C-alpha cells in the first residue's frame, strides 16, 4: 500500500520530467551531443555580452569623444584628451594644482577611506571571529547578530545611521541628556569621514567575519592540543598556528574588502552626500556626479574616470592572484 502511494505521489513529477525530456531529446538529435553545451551557454553569453561587454565598449567610445551630447553620432572624436585632462597636474600630491581637482580629491578621499576602512574592518573581523570561535554562551545568537547588517540594503543602513547621527537624531539626543552639546557630525569633515568609515565597517564586517570563522573551524584541533601539551602560550599559538593556517582566508578577506571599499558609493552618498563640500566624495561618486548629477553632464570625462577606476580594480585583482596562488600561501 505504501509503495503504491509513493508511486502515485511521484507520478506528477515523472510526467513533468518526461514532458521536459522530449524537446531536449529532439534538440540533441538535431545538433548532436557535442552541440548541447553550447545550447545552454549561448543564453548566458548573450546576457553577459549585452550587459557587460557592450557597456564596456560604449563606455570606451564615450571616453574618446567630447561634447555634452548623449548620442555617440553627435559627439566629436577627441582621442585621449579626457585622460590628459584628468592627469594634468602640477603636483599629483596637491589636488589644487590639477585641472580636474575634484577627481584627485576623490582619489585621495578614496585612498584614505580604503586604508582606514579595510585596516580596521579586517582587524575587527579577525578579533570577532576569534571570539565567536570559542565556546561561549549564546554563540549562535551572537553570530547571527554580527551577520545581520549584511542582510540589509546599503541604502537602508545609511538611512538608519543618518537618523541616528542627524542634528536632532538619537545620538545627539543622548548627548544632550547627559549634559553635553549637540555635535554636527555631517558639517565637520573629520566627523563625516569617521562616520562614513564606521557605518561601512558596521554594514560589511559580518560577511568577512563569516569567512574568517570558516577558516578557523577548518584548522585541525590536533594542532592546538599538541601546542597545549607542549605548554605553548595562547599568544604564541595565535602567531605560530592560527594566523599562518588562516592566511589564505585573510588574503581573500583583505582583497575582497579592498575591492568592495574602492567601489563604495551608495552608503556614503546617502549618509553624507559626499560632503561637507567634497570631504567624503569618493571616486565612484565623482564619476556619478560628473556624468549624471552636474548641470553640464560630461559623459566622456566620467567614462575616462571609470576606466581609471577599472585599472585600480584590475591591479587589486592581480595582487590577490599573486598572493593567493603563491607556493607558501598554498602550503599554509
């Protein structure tokens, strides 16, 4: 009886699979078994070509043409003039000497943002992973708490913290209740950059903590037992066993965090708008403002700046490959 019920329950599934199987069998007879992989690859290649390759080519065309017209047929060919404009500087260390000073301010802001954000995020993610890997009470709950911000939209994260940090927000209300004065976080350049970095770390730290936690759990417990039997201190165990064994995961975290940090836009844009002035304007926001938000939309200059960003991301990717696949990294 049970067997009969199982057969009846599986009947719709079998009929559906047979209905799907027939057209594929007819297709295979027509194009041969060797052509079937191409049948499944072509839709993906068309999608990739339409939304990745084609925009890259169009962007290249915009970077080599001038004017403010939208359609390429109306834009005059100017070659590498936009790139020359971006790099026309008396002193690369002083944005004020550059023709496109906002571009270099965005570059320096991005360098500062990436250095501080990645440095603190990797350190805090490692510390959090080490704590959550220990046998503590409510360990599953705390793991979920640290990962929860990753599930939120970056815009939602920025709006939440903007509500907290606003002049009449929650944090200033708390300061006033303690007898302090309001702090205009988004007016002071130092505070604005600090909170932009802080919010970005808060939003993404859980993802990198998860990667490091997986690496910690993959370390054989026998190594720690042997170290404990030898009387090795906790600090020495961390430096001699944990960190070397965790190095491949750390490489992944560092490079992914750097690439993500360089591409940061939505959180900082919603939180500070790039202000005060251009104090928190990052390179992606500069591209957006130049190409779309300014009164005179300079598509060509924005396209050229986007290729500078692409070169930076390619360089970070090459660094990742060099670190991830070197012999001593594999050995670790």
